[in-house]
C-alpha cells in the first residue's frame, strides 16, 4: 500500500507581482516546477482569502 505525505503551498498574489504590479506567472511557475522536481504532485486547491492568496495542496509517496 502506498503511503502519502502532503504539503500546503501558500501562494500570496503579492509575492508574484512585477514592477508594474501586474501578475507575473514566471516566478510562480519556477516555484511550482521546483516542487515537481522534488517529487510533489498538485492534488488540489484549498482555502483562500478572496483574490489575493490560495493554498495549493501537493502530495508525494513516502519511500518505505
């Protein structure tokens, strides 16, 4: 049986704004790709506080 571990990634819109304050997906993509290289797979979208922040939920198998 596979055992999983989970990670919650807090994505605050303020962390991904460019100089002119428009949303810049490049930094978010970089952060998400790093999690993918570490073996994390996105499995859902969690709570948010409106338009500014969200929790992205990841899982990966625990090696036994």
